[in-house]
C-alpha cells in the first residue's frame, strides 16, 4: 500500500498529468462556449444557389407568387430585417466612428407607395394578357415584346422594394422616412399603361399620376429635381411629362429631332440613359466558345427596314448591302419566331448592324452585345448608356452614316479589321455583357447597379440646384435646367 502511494506521488507522473488536465479543461470551456453561444446568421449575399431570373414574364410570376407584401391588399406595415443583419448592414453602409466616410457613396432612396392602379394593377394586366401577342403596334411590332424591351421601370423598382437582406446591391438603399432620402423614386409603369390601356383611359391615368406626385411635399420642396421618373419608351407619359421636366428621367436615348422630346425636357445634365432589355438570351462564356468558330457571316441584320426620322437610313443601308457576299439583311419583327431567328443569326455572325430606329437608339445594339456579335452602330446622334463608366470603343464600332451609305465602303472597312482586333473585341464583349442584363435579384455591375452610379454622379449638382432655388433666381452662373439641344454629338468613324 505504501509503495502505491509513493508511486502516485512520483514527480514524473505529476509532470505528465498536469498538461493533460489543463488541456481537458480548455476543451471543456470551449465546448461550453459553443453550446451557449447564439447562432450567427450567414450574411454572405451570395449564399443563395438560386440563379437570377432575367425573363420579365417569369420574374412577374415569381413576384406575385412570393410573400412580398407590396402588392398584397392585407399588408399594412413594413417587415423589419433581423436585428443582427440590420446592425451589420448599417455598419457596412454608414461606417463606424473609426471610419465615418465608409458609407458616403450609398444613395438613400425613398420609394413612393402609390395606389395600386399605377403599379401592381398594371403589372397584373401585362402578365394576364401576355399571350395575346397578336396585339401589334402601328409599325407591326408585338406590343408585349415592346413593353419587355422597355421594362427597366420594373427591374429597378423590384430591386428597391426587396428585403435588404436579400439584395446584392449595396450602393443604393431604400429608406422609409422622406427626410432621410437623397432621391425619390416614382414607381409608375408608364409604358405598360400607354400600350395596354385605351387612349382616353391612359391619358386620364397620366393626369391622376401627375397630380398624385406633384401634390407630394417632397416634390413641392425641390420642384421634382430629386425625383426619378422612368419614361423609357419615348411615347410613354408624353401628354403630361412637360410638367415634370425638372425630374431625373430614365431614357432610352436623347432624340433631338423634336418628335419625341421637346426642347428643354431632356439633357445629360440631369437625365440618365438606360439600355433596352435584350430580346435575346445571354450567350454566356460556354456559348461564346462554342459559337466562335461558327461565326461565318460577316454582317447580320434582322429588323424593320422602313422607319421614320433618323431610321430612314435603314432602307438606304438595305439597298447598299443587299445581296453582298457574307451579308444577311432580313426584314422581321420581335415576335417569338423573329426572336429565335435574330438570336440564331447574331450568334453566327462576326458583326451585327445597329442602325438608328425611329429614335437614335435601338434594342438591336444590346441584343448584339449579349450575343457576342460586334455591334456596328450607324446612328450619328446616339448617346449610349453608362458612357463614362464603360469604354465602348473596346466592343463597339461607331460609323458615320455618310460613310456607311457609300457603295462598298462599309464592307471594305469591316474586312480591313484584322483577326486579332476582332478576337480582342469579342473577348471584351464577353466581359461587358454583364452590364446590359437586367435580373432579379439585381447583380453587382449589372445595369441596375450602373444606373445608380450614374445618378450618384449627378447628386451634388441636384442638391446645389435645390439649395439655390430657395434663396435666389436661377441665373447664368449655374445651369439648373435643360436648354434647347440635348448635348448630343456626331461620332467620328473609328
């Protein structure tokens, strides 16, 4: 017995057991900590494996089948985020005491909660009548396809009203108190109402929307200068928009012929040009690799050849290019069959012709970009979206109309571009296409993201105009309105 006691008191035995006991104690403390610690939610914005939705009708089906309360008649309050997520988001957006400028570039946007006849009712009308593709415009284009091309108002609004924890864009944030807002978003679907309502019903709705918005205290304070009005189709809201000309308009282009926008209504000083929603599907990296060796057509065009105003150049180009070797010029519309033919043709062509339409812009430019087909723009007055953020000369060819209509000139020019330059431009198209594809949720570097970056660049001058209007008459020292002319220019041939 004495021997056993001496063995337990052996110094070597004690030196081994102490570290073991210490290690066991540390493991016990760690296990206890893990048991009682609260679960920290995953705030990674990319945690969802769900692919973004890019097709407008499908996006509407998802929107109305979701639990979003915006279009629900029973919703009466805003759903708050999880407190932990809200705190983390607030720190990331607004910074901390050690970094007070961290959130200085984040736009605070107040979204008006307009009556449903201006918003959800119009979306439902579009969704419920979508299959009526026999309904055509005066120039033969399917009405619903035309609305899709100009549905930028839906994509921006849908992102703004999404719960903050589900949004991927962090350069813009919705606020619920008007005094916190930098900008005010008007969620009126002007294009849907123009094409799907009877003429007099549409005009009456426009007048109601005008009165509703201009009666708001925030509008009266700034005369609308800090309000965002989506009027992406040049016919939409036309009967009353002159009363809202100081607002920030979201436009497809800045036509200066007087046919669509009157002098003093639009200019680059205050307005933002947004890309059309592409008619064709995105040709991703895999698609581009597969189609590159199949691009046997030199120049492709499918669309309406007879247009008005600057679009008259289409018929001239058709006469000059028709029948030329390596060139396909086809008459067609944006119906389902035409959509497939256009997509097929663009994915098998090196260059895609993008002449002016009734206005300087055309959806064809953006169809070509997402198809990996180098656009050849022939529109002397075109202002492109996000210019200043994107370097268009890396992926687009701009050609003067006077050169393009000369017999043989355009084809000689295109055939003179070496294969290395073509390969570089195709690679840049693959990189830049992300900037022209709208989606839900809106993606970083997508068109929604770049829209807010363009608007943020105007915020200082907007605030200056608002401040000056409170204490002095506007004079020549600082221009707060659009004068005649739209800051357009003629592009030189590359």
